[in-house]
């Protein structure tokens, strides 16, 4: 599992890629877990988006764009899911890259 450490607004973010949880078949799902002392969900989400810098949309925006402006360009745009797991005390970032057959 690849791990890297990044700093954003004075907080340290330990980002770990989980190949065993990721899926490379058709629609790709790349799963990362993030440990940090930052307790603000919105601030952590903004920080992770900036650190990852992958150009993906937030999942809600992806759904909105595809409902309001359906197109192949919007349907194939990458997006990410972001959540917090209280049991493990870490954030989860899942990058989703839709598949075009």
C-alpha cells in the first residue's frame, strides 16, 4: 500500500492508497484512506480535493450535472466520493472513473 504525507493549512494528511479495495475493471474505483488531526469534515474534504488535484467532481455535483445537462462528456467525467469512518477514525476518498464502452 503506497502511503504519502501532505500538509494543508497546518494539518498533516497521511494518505494511503488501497489497491486491494480498488477496482480497475471497466468503471475504475481508486480507494484512499486519509488520517488527519483536522476534525472539520468540510475543511478536510477541501484539503483532500486540493491535495489529490485529480480534476474530479464531487459526487453530488456529478449527479446534478448529469440530471440537468445529460451528455456523454458529463457522464464520463471522473468524480469522487468522500466519507468519514468513525470506527477507524479516518476519511475515505474514492475516485471513480466511468467506463466508456
